């Protein structure tokens, strides 16, 4: 009986070790929003495995008017609880099936849509996974909402230096 219990415990331990929890595989995520036919904010955000945030607010609105006081570069760090919330959302997403490839675009062509185009670049397991959405659904919508929340966080510190944040290309 003891051997059977020990075998079950060892099996569970090995299964948990090999399950590849997202927190040990996640390296960084880049999030971009784009222009739209309205008052969509334009954010460029990077979050890394050390919980550090870099944010560039290119355009922000307050009461349907551009809020120039928010435009600029910011730095910050997520607290443990918020970072774990992020990892929890990420853990639920089937990353192998998520995302779309952008269609080829002719040079000097502009693509416009009603809503903001949302771009994610996820680095996980030493791989780069770009994803692009206009109207995300399900868990991707939850992730986008979470990233918008971080972008609006008042605890981020505005800095005078230009921060480099990777683009999709």
C-alpha cells in the first residue's frame, strides 16, 4: 500500500514538473494598439519575466479630446499579485492555436479598420510568437483587457528617456 501511495506521489510530482507551467516559460510580451476611426488610445507596452514594464503612450484621450499630459514614456514594475493574474490569464490560452498571420501588404498601402488593431508579440520557450487581432474574443479578450489596464496604471513613472519597444516587423 505504501509503495502504491509513493508511486502516485512521484507520478504527480513528475507530471507537475513536466507540465511546463507558463511562469517558467514566459520571457516577455509586447503589446501595441493602433489608430482607429475614433478615440482609440495608442499604446506600446512591454512586460518581461522580471515584472518590469516599459510603456509608450503615443495618443491618449480624456472626454473625447487628446490628453497630451499622458503622452510619453513610462516605466514600472508589476506587483506579485498582478503579475500572477497575468500569468493565470496566459496559462488558460492555447498559444499554439492563437493569433493570426497578417496578410501580405503592398508597399505604400494603409490598412484601416473601425477598431484599433491589437498586436501581441509573445516570447515563450525561446520562441517569438506574433499575433494580430482587431476584435479579439474569449480569453484573448481577457488578456487584451488586462494589458489595457496595465497601460492605464497611474503608478507607472513617466521618464524623459526614449524607451525602445519592439515592433511587429
